[in-house]
C-alpha cells in the first residue's frame, strides 16, 4: 500500500480509497477546473457521471484517482458558456470583451453548479472544504477535497449580501472577473498577441469587495483580471496575491498571462501562480494546437520558479475549460507533466511542492 504525503506529513496507513493511486504517483491539487460547468449538460445523471466515470469531461473520480488528483478549486462560471455571448474570431482579434452579465442569470447559474457540487458530496467521495485543515482531513480520508470557487463576481450584488450568503454556503475563492467587465472590475480580452494592461481598474465596489473577501477569508483570484485591476487588488488586499491558472507573458504574449511586474508583486506577498495547461496560453505562437509538447509547459514552470521561487508555483490546469496538450489530455495524464519536471532535474521534494504543498500553504494563509 502506498504512503501518501500531505504537506510533509506521511499518512502511514491511508484508507482503501488510496489503493487506487499508482505507487509512483505524486498526489496533486489542481488550482482550476470547469468540470461542474461541463457536467451540467448531463442533467440528472451529472453526479453519477462524475463518481462512476464520464468520457465527456476532463475530470471524473476514476481518472482523478488514477492520476493522483486529491483535490482542487472547483470553478463555477456564470453562466454556461453557450449563454455567455460568444464573440466572433474577428471580435476576439480586435480585443473586444463579451457583453456584461446581469446578476439574476449569473446567480441562477451558480445555484445550479453549487447544487451539483453538493450532490456529488452526498455520494461520500468528495468533501467541500472550508479551510486548509479540512482540506488536509479530506485528503487523509481519501475524499476528493473541493474548494468552492466562483469565476467572475457577477452573482455578487453591490451591497455584498450575496457574498455573505455564498460564503455561508461554502464559497472560499472568488475570481473578480472572467474575460469581460462587471460592476467590480474588467477582465482581459482573448486577443493575441496583447498586453493585459488594458481598461480601467477596480470600481469602488470592487475595492470594497476585496476588503470584504479579506475579512471573510475568501481567496481572491487574479486570473482573467486586467493589469489596472491587479494593481488595485495589490494596493487593497492584505492577503497573498494568487493567480489560480495563469502563465508567463514573456513566453506567451497572451493577455491572460502575467507580466514581470505582476509576478514580482505576487512574490513580494508570498503568493502563488497555478500553471495553466491551456495550449493557447503556453505556446509562443499563441495557437490552439493539441500537439503541444510537455517541454513547453516545463519552460513556463522554469520561468515561474525563477520569478516566484519554489514556494510560489503550483498547478492550475483549466481542465474542462480549454484545449489540453495531447501528452496530458485529461486528469489521468498529469503524472506525465510531473515526470517531465523530474526528468528536467527538479527533485521530488520540489515537484511535491508544486503539485500539492504550495496550494495547501497559500490556502492556509488566505482562507484559514
């Protein structure tokens, strides 16, 4: 039976659930997935599809156990993509943003995904965690440790009443924007090549939202936020800066990626960046091609380590939200990436930090 290491602590006698992990697997925690969104299309069978296996998503429980995934940020993106005002290729190339989304449809969408997450929890294989201690407990118990994350603050009203309700329901991580504007800030377009330094900063309501998230213990996710908004969060927040699924702009000039000064600001606060596997945010040419080699991902890891240090780099796949490199494909392929890091010469202690420990550390320092 394998021994499972959780943030430096050995679980000498892990429960039977862990017998499904390969002995060679390094357990990992994922900073971002859109699996709940994809599961919604499967209606009443969605929770069963996750638990028993499902070829229509990048993550399900059997493949997660095969690959060594012990938990992650389970994103709720309002609303489903087909309703979000998809842009034409020309509009994207011009740097346009999708139309803003009203509060009520955003909240309906979040309610649907939250209900699904808790339905999966009722199966006994997943636990919605509210702090770092419960994350460690879930992992040690062989349950998938899930953090309730919202990608885009559209379901938050200006009085912040819904923020408190959602927090009581389990919300522990919030991306202020997706790649559109809302009442709190402005996201970046999907234009390539482009700079994230575009558009206005946070509104007064956005700064108030940051302060209230700090007070409640809700991690603020900077992925998708524009540069001016990033500066405002850095000036307002008292917690480590975190980008759950972003890469290095110097290697791929997509506005979703982080500039040198943003990486320096994250390091100064002892924050974390989760490596995004989306091929269009990795490749130097910005193309969406599945034949992207693991070497390209490791190049971003190298740059993140240089900019942030060993405690600042983690994983943030974007599973079920983007095109994955063929050598990874889905959650069962993540060991291929971890092996590529080992082959590059990263020692196993460093790979374990990137895979799991750095997320546990920053969750403890932001959420509690």
